[in-house]
C-alpha cells in the first residue's frame, strides 16, 4: 500500500510540475551538495554530509515521509574498495495538511553518511565520489520531483575537520542504549521507553520507522510512569497483516521553556510489558480520533444506561408518580407531556455533559458526576430532595408532580412535565451504572459534537419509559386504574425520597465536615417551614407566588453560595482499611505492588455513588473476599473520588472511564489490568484470585 501510495504521489507531483505555473517548474527548490567532514587515512571511516537547503516555503522529507512525500535516495559512484553506510537523518518536524501527516524539514538540514576509505588508498591522493540524488520538494500546495548528480572529494591523509559537522551531528537523534517494549492495545500500540523522571520534555512526537503499523495523523498520547515514558499510537487505517517483530523510530522531545530544541531519541522496542497509569503530558494526551463504530457503541451504551437509571431510588418515585398522574389525566395531552418530559431530561443531561467537556477543555480534571464534588451543588440537591419528599407527604402541591394535578391539558401540564424531566435527570446522573460507564468514558475521547450525541442518548434512555407511556395507549392501559390507593402510593414514595435526604445529609458531612453539614440541614429545615406555609395557603385558595418564589430563590442561593464557605476537609477521601486492609490508591503504590509481583485489586468509589456502596457491602467488604484475597496475597488499593482529585480523575480517564465505580484487577506479572463488571457479587470476588492469576 505504501509503495502504491508513493508512486501515485510521485505521478501527481510530476503532473503538477508540468501543469502548474512556470515559477513552480523552475528550480531546484532544494539545493543539494556533497561534503566530507575531513581528510581520512586508508581504511578509516569518516562522515559525509548531503546538505539540503530548501527555499523559503519549501520542505523535504524524513526517511519515512508519513502520509505523503518521498525521502531522498542516493545512488553512489565510489572508488574501488570504498563503501558507504546507512543514511542518518536529523530529527524531523510534523506538518499536518488536509488531514495528512507529513514528516518534513522546513529548514536547512544535513543527511549524514558513513564513508570508508579504501585500505589501499595512497596518502596524499584525492578520491572522487559522486551520488545520483533524487528527492521531492514540496510546498503546502505543490510538489516537484528534483534530482542532481552530487560531486565531492575525500583527501587521503590528515587535516582539520569542517566545524559545521558538529552541529549537523547534534541534530541527529541520540541512540538509546537500552531497549524499549511495546504491546498491542484495543486501538493501537503502547510503547514503554526508559526515560528518567527528571529529564526535560516539551511536546513530544514519535516518528515511527515502519509503514502500515500506526496512523501518522491521529493524536498520540504520552504519559510518565516513574522512569518510563509511555507512548500510545493509533493503529494504521490499513495495517500490515503480520504484527511487527519490533518497533523503532525517533522520539522528538519538542522544545524547552526558552524555545530551544530538546533534540530526539532513536530507539527500538521489542514485545513486552508496558506499565499502565502515569501522568499525561501536555498535548500528547489529546483525545483519540473519531470512530463511527465507537460513537455507535457509545450511543447504544448510553441509551441502555439511561434506561437503567430509572430504577434508581431517587428517580423511580418521580417517574412512577408522573406515570400515575398521566393515567389519571387520560390520553388528551399524553404525547405532549411525554415530549416535554423527554426534552427536560435530555436538556439536563446535555447541559451536564457540556459543562463537563468545557471544564476539561479549560484544563480542569473533572469527570461524570463532577457536580456532586461541589459542596454548593450537594446542598442544593439536599434542598430539592427535601422539597420532593415534602410534596410526596402531602405538605404542599408541586405542579407536575402531584397526582391531583394530573397530566394536565394545557400549558401547565407540559411545563410541569418539562420541569419534572429536568429534576429527574439532575438527581439521576450522579452514578455511572452498567453500560453507561463505558459510554460516558468513550464520550471523553470523541469530538465535542459526538460526545454531545452520547449525552443526548443518555437523556433519551432515561426519558424513554415515560415517552412510551405518552405515545402508546396500550401501555397506559396496563397501569392500575385511578383510585384512593394512588394517594397512599404517593405517600409511600416519600420513604425512598426521605432515605435520599438522609443519604445527602451523610454526604454533606463526608464532603465538607460537620459545620457544613449543619448549615445544609438548617437550610433544609427552613425549606420545610416555607413549604408548610405554601401548603396552608394552597389549601385556603390563596396565592403564594409573590412570597414563595423569592423565598425559594433566597434559600437556593444560600445553598449554592453560603454553605460552601462552611465546608472543610470532611472525612470523605480518607480511606478506611476495612476487612481487606485497603490502602489509598496512588500510581506509585500501584507500581510498587506490581514490582513486587503481587496481584492488585484497585477500585474507585465515592460516597455519593449508590452502586459503589452496594457493591462494597454486597461483594467487596465480605469475609469470603477477605479470605480469598489474603490467601493469594492480593494488595487492595482504594481511590476515593468523593471530593475532586485531579490525580484520580486523570487515572480514570486513562482507563477510559468518566466516573465511578471502576474496578481493576491486576493479575501477578500481567501486562494489562482486567476491567471488572460494575455489578459485583461475593462469589465473583472470592473466585477472582484463583480464576485470573
């Protein structure tokens, strides 16, 4: 494929050279000359230089030109007994044009060539050397094939060296005296390069020697793991059928703080283990390229994940009461309410997704459910949960949620449904669940427009049951007939919502400490008092908007702005050893445990994640799990994400996860971790060491 590509490019270049404007046909646009470093003794090896000097706006190519271009080729004419070695190219530059990555030189550069003088050469003689050189000279718009017969001489003897060779030799990549390792990944290749933790590095780029192995134009990712630099490459669009035995190339280290070149490293990697985790580097951590298959799978996962969110204890009561209200109101406006509810849910999910993407683009390490790491948002959620619970208890009527209000037949009906959709989505999204975790994780590596499609699919999945009720009369007929039981059901739904209130109070304490929790609870008491007053006025037929709305806004503002000032470092984030004698997660702790050859179970949790806590109680913190792990010598590491932690957020992103829970199993001496299901059982955990070691 590469051969045919270059032939096609060369034919195109010839056509452009003939058909283009006269100025483009004039040349050469890259002047070439052949120079010897110094005189040499018989049998000695010195260095020749093919000096290439492009005109302004023109460039030549590296030995692997990338997606387009041709490197220089040389056909030597040498004295008998003389010989030349392989061409040595300086560290190239990247040039991305129309989606094609080119490996180029846009400045003067020298290709160095080892030259061996014949052993029988007579001292004092001059050896003529020549080379037929062919190369491609290009601008951003046109390419011209050029050639020249380069003439040079080497004097047999001794003498001073050309000082320019020191600079040309310094531009070559430094050969690495140790071998790297590489391993295949689901999307490409991961390469581990020995690289001191204190060594300077700018914006690196890896120029691979081989063709048909990796994509040149797709973003590369770089991370440090101790004294190792990990490079991640995407697979080539048309990969070679046989996997590579080795990977070699040149790592450009970019520029330093003062704009100086940091040079490059030439190395070869053999198949082997590549560490995971690490700290991402600059632009090297660019998102993976767009993939239609990835987008489709992410959308399907988000759709199913959103559907599952409907059974969350803080969402199911809202959904069920809306369904009951719709059944009581009949079918007159059911489809309108279904659409309004769906619009509210999708708007909330897309808004949260857009906020997360914007924060990440601004350099803030956040993930899904980032809002629950903010004390102000948690306080506001607590007030909302209290208001919903009070409504379920009958203290007041909230349009759109109460059964008596029904589905509505006019503006109030669809407005209430829209508001209910916003509310349901906001309280449903803290935890990632089955299917949803992979979908949201994929959204982080997709373009912004594709990521927003994933968040829209998540909202559509969450809204789908109510939407179907609105458009399918047969489903509405399956609902129980209206009656007095509906009011009892409504009051029963206050129980799970009340438990949600207690959970949020506990979260407030874990997140911000006792003073912050006390302040949030005090505001909740004021909310209850306000709602009781609203309920009394409603039962007397009096208007409440003039004083209820300002009071509600004032309490919400206090929750968002004032209570966070009381927050201190609560107990959340302080890992409790528990039955498994767990240690706090860090990449250093992970690397140390793996260096000792021990199996590692690393899990990531948060106090606000319900599915996390269910898994911990039902599967992780169990005697059977402790016995199995202790017997196998498993090291347990816990990453607590209750409060914002950029290091944990970064590690989650490296694993393709946008939130918690995340469970990783590292078998002893294995190169890659196994990502475990998000729903765990005690039997599964107890059998993990024996089944995966």
